[in-house]
C-alpha cells in the first residue's frame, strides 16, 4: 500500500506555485524577533534584462518565509536536496500542505533530486 500521490507538476508549474505562495506570504513589516529565523529579507524576483543584459531586484524588499525561499531555489535550480534538509524545521512546508504534497510528488517522480 503506497501513499495517494497526485501526478507530479513539472518544474515550471511548481516554481510558479512557489512564486505565488511567496507573493502571498511576503510582508513589509519585520517579523517579531522570536520568529525572525523563519524569514528572509529580500526581493521577490528580478527585472527583465536591459539592453546590456543587466537585471535588478524587483523592489521593494520584503520579508519572505525561509522555507518557501529554500524550496523555490531548490526546485528552480534543479539541485539535489538531502533527506536531512527535508527534516530541518526551517525548511518545513507544514504551513503550506498543498505545496508540501506537490513537492513530495515532484521529488518522487525525480528520485535523482533526493540525496541520502
């Protein structure tokens, strides 16, 4: 008996889902000191390249959930993720169960992205 897992999204669809979650969760006010470890301060993306190929962060700078930033970078870049990283509380997707389910399905469909 296996888990009931939906077909995996492709990489682009999963990155789009994570982007939408980041935009929805980002906030301008600084999180309380006790919660700050779970947040990163930065931009939600970059501008299109100009005539010389330069890009710039899209402003304003915002506070974003660390877990969503980690998973967005991992999925977008196609880098391997260790099982240890998946167990780290700072990378937990528990507050976003639908995203957690989709990333689980994606990783099951792409086993080379999981390290021991």
